[in-house]
C-alpha cells in the first residue's frame, strides 16, 4: 500500500515537473536548476493540498507564476502563458484517449483506468504538446520582452476566454460522468474535436501576427543600421577630405620651413611653428579622428550603430573617446540583442553626459582572456548615482516611467548566464563594464 502511494506521488510530481518545463518553453522564462526543482515541488504540494478543487488550483498555479515572473504589465499575456501549457496538454491527452487509443486498444476505457496508463497518457499529452510547438515552429516567448500592443490584446482575449471555457467545460463533463449523473462521453468527444480546430486557428493567427511584428522590427532595425552606416560613411569621407587638405597644407609648411632653414631665418621658423604647427597638432588630436578605430570592428550592424551614437554625441558638444585596439569579429551573443544593449547604454550615456558640467563619453571594446569586454563611461551631473536601483523597472533619475531601458538590458542578459554586467558610479562619473 505504501509503495503504491509513493509511486502515485512520484507520478504526480513528474507530471507537474513536465508541465512546468512546458510552461518555461512557452513563456521563455529562465530559471536555474535549483529554482526548477523548488517551484515544481511547490506545484506538486499545491496539487496535493488542493485536491478537492485541483482542477482550479492547477492552472491557477501557472498563471500566478507567469504574473510573478513574467510581463507584469500585461495580465492577458500572463494568463495566456499560465493556461496554455495546462490546456494544450489536457487537449492532447483527451485526443489520445478518445481518438487514438480506440484504434489500437479495444477496451481503452478499462486500460486507462490503471495508474501507470493514466499518468502515461498525461505525460504523452505533454510530449505531443512539445512536438506541436516544434513542428509548427511556434515561439510565443518572443512577445515576453515587448510591450503588448492593442492587436495582440485583441487576439489574446478570445484565446484566453476559449481556453478557460474549454477547460471548465471538459472538467465539468468529466465530473458529471464520473459521479454517474449523466453519460457525457459523446459530449466530451465533440467538445475536444471542436475546440481542437478552434484552438489551431486562434494559435495560428497569433503566431502569424507575432512573426509579422518581428519582421517589421527587424526591417526597422535594418533601416536604422543603413541610415547609421550612411552617416558613418559620410563622416569618414569628411575626415578623408580633411586629411587630404592637411596633407596639402603640410607640404606647404615643409616648403616654408625648408626655405627658412636655408635662409637661417629663425624668427620665421618660430612664426610658422606657433601659428600653424601648434594649431594643426591640436586639430589632429581631436577625438573625431578616433572614428578610424571602428575599422577594427567587423560587425557592420554594430559598427553603424556605434558611429551613429558617436556622431549624435559630438553634435551635442560631447567629447567622445573610442578605443577598439584590435580586430573583433565574433560575438557570443545574438546580434540583435547586442545592438539593443549597446544602443540603450549609449543613449543613457549621451543623455547623462549632456547634462554634466564637462560632457565626456569614453567607449572601449576589446578582447581579454577569450571574452569580449565592452566599456562605456560618461560624466554625470550627480556626484554619485545609486546603481542598485537603476535596473528596477520604472526607476529613473529623470522621473517616473523613464527607466525602462536598463530593465530591458537586464532582461536580455538574463538569457546569457555567462554574461556579466558591472556598474559603478563615483566622482561625477558613471561606468558600465559588460563582459560577454
């Protein structure tokens, strides 16, 4: 008897764990192995102690997880993430029971009453759910880091309503049949078949919209990169013209110096030096000529973004220093994620430096011990910024609803366990060091 109870508990836990892993797949949330074990154990205990109303407790548990750890600004998205793994695994479990098993087993109802077979079908339903997302290439985690626009809300609303309605109806029909009040097997089969078609249609519509939004975003990024690259090319062309002009002037200066030396005209040589050479030296030391360091960066998209941000800063009167001492070709982070992070950091640096008494920004990108290091430092109006608060959603030194950028940076970096972001602020200077 005790071994049967233990086995029953074990099968319940494995089912909860498998559903939780499906939930992570759908929502795109990332947890450590320790968190996965702890949360799945909590789900197991929730199912046990909520046994009388387990059909309500079980999906509610995943909805609460999605609300606590997911996009807090969209309850509709959290409900979708929480309900989908429970509903789709339940849907496939019933498809197997009603339509597949009768084709291979004559007395499928009697067989499925067994403990192993019952949980086996539940796990098989979860496996079919995984295959469903894999075959149709559905990835709904793409919207977790984005603002949920009105169209997505309009699509999520009927999906959530139909999932709730189907789940409640399926459980009520089962309970009525189980207590012998009414024979509902036919109604359950019709419900599953009808909802299967409706579910496929609604999910396909949502997926199509998400992918269209992603394509539009990628196209927008590409346009911005092309614009930045064009600005970069124009700037390089201007620098080339300046260097050509300097070369012409330099030849004239050398000629004047040669004549002065031949004539032993020391006052004339001194005059040429003080009036021309000193001015030229200061001009060539200008940070605008650091643009050449971008040639060491072989990622054209990142190069164009950095050039655009440097030009923006210089146009605002901010002194910019750039160091890329060696050729950098490979990155251990997705290009779009890296561009998003760099853009946010540069925008924040420009905004902060512009308000400081001596606007300066320093950028550095180099490899160290087989890791990539990106450093961005800027002057600030404040002597010191509280770095432990800047990553909180909504926090900003500029007021409310402004601190969304660094929250996005943190959310992106959560997907890269080996990435490390160090932030310091002191003596009117702010510094990010990103190690990838």
